[in-house]
C-alpha cells in the first residue's frame, strides 16, 4: 500500500546524548550500508547510511552526540546547522531511558526548534532492571512527541522505530503536536516581543521558527545572532530588541537569561517526569559501581591502567607481527612476479621500486592498525576509556590537554598514523588539533632502526641509554610544545572537563567490529591515494635523470673508476680477508658503487647537494641530507638510503656491520650521529602520518603547519645539540 | 582549619563542592564562573536545587567523580570549586 511514496529518499537525523547508544542504533539500522566522511570544514565525523523499510528508501544521518544544541562546541554547531538548514524529514532523538532527566534536556531543545521529532527510549532493559517504570504514552502526550522503546544492544524495537518514522513523515501519527515549553510570565513576555519584531518581515517569519530564534537570542547565542544580522534591517531591529530584553530579564532575575531558561527547561522536565516515571527502590547491587571501585581505585587504578595499555601494545605488536610478515612476503612476492613479467626498464622500476615498494611499506601497518583500533573500540564501548581519562587527567592537564588525549599520545610509540586517527575519541576540536600536532614527537617504532644503527655504531655499550635519551627528548619536546601551543595557538576558552562516566557495559562483537572497520577503512582508502602519489614522486626523484650507467642488477662497467670507487675498493681489500669469494664481493661492490654514483646524479642526489648548506650547521654532509629527504616517505628508509650512499648495500639493516664500518670511516662523529638521531626524531612526520594529519585535521593549513613547525624545531634542536656539543668539546 | 572557620562563620549555604569528601552529599545553591563553563554545567544538570553525591576522587586527587540526576560525571577540582553547596547529612 503505497499511497504517498516520496520521490526522493526520506532523511532521518539521529540525535542524542553521548553514551545513549545512538551509534549502536545507527549500526542496527544501516548495517554495512554506511558511509563515513567529515562534515564540511570541520573534523567532526559524518556518518550516513541507508535503510529500506516498507518500500521506502530512508537516508539516515548520524549527528554528533551532544548534550545540548547551543553554539559552544563544534559538534553542537554541526548538529544544529544540519537540523536548521538541511531540514531532515524527521529527527529521532535517542534517549537513555535509564537516565531520562538529563537526556530529555536535548529533547526540549529539539521540540523548541519545531522539528518533526520521535523519541526512542533506548536501553529500555537497563532502565527496567534499575526499577524505572516509564509511562511512555503519557510522556508522548506531555511532550507532543511519539515515543518508542528500543534496546539497541539486542537489536529490538528497530522495526517499530521505522514504522513510527513513516507514520510521522506521512502525518499519520496522532501524538505529534506542537507544544511550547512555558518559561513563565516574564520570559514569555520578552520572547513575544522579539517574535513580534521578527514578524515585521513575514518572509523571515515563515522560514524559521520565530520562537526558537527568540529563545536563542535571549540565550545570547552567537551563531543565531549572526544569522539574524544577515536579515538586514529587520535583523538589526530584532537584535536591538533582544538586547533590551536580555537587560530587562537580567535585572529582574539577577542572573543571565540563558541560566534562567536552562533552569526552566529542567523544571519542565522535572514536572513531566513526576507524572510518567516511577522508580521502585530495587536494592540491587550496582555491578558497574563495584567494578569501578576496583578499576579506578586509588592504589590499584594506575597499575590496572598500565596493565591494559601494556596488553594492548603486546597484542598489537606481537600478534600483529605475524600478519605483518605475511603481508611483507606478499609484497615481495608481488614485486618479484611483476619483475619477472615485465621487461627490465622504466615501467618495471616504477611498478616495483616505486609503487609496490612504496604502498607496501604503508599497507604493512594494517594488522597493527586493525588490532589497535579493536582494542580502542573495546575500551570505548565498555566505558573504560572514560575511566582512563579520569585517572590520567591530572597528568595531561599539565600540558593543557584532556585526560582522554593520553591514549592517542601513547599509541604514538607504536605508530603515529593510527595514533592520530585515535584522536577522534576526543570531544573538543582544540584537544584534537593539539594532540595531532604534538603526536609526531612521540617516537614511533619506525624510527627505532635509525637509532639502533647510529647509537650502535657510535656509542657502543651505552647505546641503550643514548636511545632512551632520544625517547625522553621526544617526550620532553611533546610536553613543551603542547604547553606552548596551548598558551599561544589555542588560548581561547578551554572547555570544562565535565565528562560523563557511563556505566560499564558488555560490548557486542558486532559493534566492536564496525567500530574497528570504520576507522581502518579510512586508513586504507584515503592513505592509498596519498601514499601512491608520494611513493611515485620519490621514485621519480631518485630515478631521473636516467644515468648513463646501466640499471641495477646488470653487468657492471668495470672501466669507470672514481675516487669513491677506489676508496671503496681499498676499504674492501683492507678489511676483508682474501677468499675465493673476493672477486664476487668486488663485483657486488662495483655494482653498488654504480648505484651510489647514479643516486648522486639523480634529482634526489642533486637536491641533497642543494639543501646540504642548510644542514651544514648541523654537521650533515650531502649523503645524510639525501637520507633525511628520503626518510620523509618512511623513517626507516633513512637506514637503507644511508646503506646505498655509504656504499654498504641497499639491503642493509640496522645491524649491518658493513654499514657501521663505512659510517665510522666517513668522518661522522658520535656528536654528529646524535644530532642526526635527534633530527630524525623531530623532523616531518612520515608520509603516512602527513596523510593522516591532512585527513584528520581536514585542513592543508594545519598539515602545512605540522610539517613546517617540526622542520624548524628539528633544525633548531639539532643545531643546539651539534654546535653546543662542539663548544663544550664533544665534537 | 582556616577554610572551615570561614565557612562556619560565613554562609552555611556556600560551601564549595571541592571541599566535599568522598561519600558526602549536598544540594547546589549557586553556580559561579561564567560563559561556556557555567552554561555547560547547567546543561549537564548542575542547577540550583540539584542533589550531588561525591562518589570518589581520582587516584591523583583530581578530578572528582560525582553522581547527579542519576548519572555519573567527573569534574576537575578547580571547576568543582565554582559550585556552591549546602551540605546534607
């Protein structure tokens, strides 16, 4: 029976407080037919999905979870803008039935906006278990809003919810009616005055709910003020009236009008709940509270927290190591197959050395990312993340950050890319940006090979301490920069900490997997593009102009000898015992030497020479400069580049004795090595991280800033270390 | 303690929430502070007349976990100092 089938899809907006189970309901409704993006211009996640019901196509938009709809946080502005401008056909407010009073606050604001509203009393089972008996029918009548019960975690009530959506859209529902929350005589008088001014221009009055505009103006809402200003003359008059009204109310109530309005809304809710909510005192043991007494215990809280974090890392990097090996093998295999199929030449080089190697070096992190995000989803969905923030807040507050920022920072020790993606768990945009900016200073595991090589070569037995000092330097810089940014770039109004500690809940596997996949697929999809382009770029720079020498792996021109070659040969002769393999080794060395000369002549090599003067005060020669340039793709590449340039072989690793010998022979000093380590620690996060920063900040400006400041900081710190060290006679 | 003295001779309805100990209960009498902070607290249910129970302090004595309007919420000590209370026995 399709009497009134709409041509276009029906849009449903989901609103609700954080922790009301909104995401679970969204997942139930849309399943895998989801699309995750960003709201234009901000870093807030935008989730959309489709659901088919009774022959209708319903487009579901998951608005950010908010406690209110004022203009104070970016999430609230985004949610409100969507409700006002995109005018969804129906708004479903997901309400935690076991926590009605606070949850209904948002509902009162939605009612005021005049949207077509449905209340979904979610977690109805939890409410019942707590002895809350809700008279849904009366609640609906009182609010003028149809009410349905849902249990998101058990996938119950979804059909009823969708039925109700269609009823409301098609105006078949009998409960919906427009009610006004009465604010009392004084306030109502002023609201009326403002409304009257707006109605002087009927074209404005017809477009917006004038009552909503008036209330928002009394609340001194900057976004609405701006909008009203755009109405021209009538806007000016309205604002003047609003100002006068605010002043009058301030005198009358001896408090700001917005405070009085909030009081009144809660008063309205309290009145309604008296009629519809019965709480029978069930003296049931509150399990969640018992668990919490242990998990955030004064003595045990920290050890338990540290254990969970430790377990997360173990899982991520120990278990993740196996699939990483498989992927690594797969990438090598693919490279070999392509090499075998294609004739040697430019195309083969591009595919194998550029694209497959470049993308392969990033895709290898996928297992880590999947596991890490799974763990984070567990923390988040059980409610433990809020407790971790609760415990750590005192520490993080020192750098001007929220307790929740701790986990993304800690994850940075593994890999900065997923760590920066984890900043999505932070509520305020300020905290998110700040955490993103300082995250690359936390030394990721990809930088470790560089430290092992350099510290192992130049510091012998004390290598461990030296590496530890580099990690400490990173942490110290993160704290310093965090503090610096929070008092300069992000001064403004620091949002209060007010954080809900939701009851512990058993998460469903389904929602954990969806959570994990949501974030991982962003890594896969978006990264592939940037990484691909970046890898090709570096390959082009290192492969062109094509040298007159033969490509790698082919017979060597034995005639050409350069100074370096000679040095290399003497090096090889003096340090290697004469053996039957000698000639073969020599051939290998010659081959390598060719590669070295070729690289020196490539754009990348020339670039190295070009930028070397900038690095000269840090004691870097052109080869180190090139290594630093290639390290932009991924920091461990610094090792293989040094390998090629110091003629030890491209397939060196940090343990390679040959490379260590040539490094020592090259004139690099321990001080120079330490400077290089510090530089590698601080300068530009790798390509994958830059791509994630771009993605998460949704801004080239912040991405550019991140690159720029890290370069400047790296140079300055390295300069201080190198020149300072020389002054006190270490170099 | 000086703080105690001030309050004993001052207004019994104006004890900052930050001076409450674990397990104590009270009613909000006034909300100090301004702007975003005050508004946000109000929206989360910190309005005059609301009952607040101090569930516990974090291991480092900051923030505080409170129960208000039937849900658990945490506030920093400096923020709780802006909330004036009347003690309930």
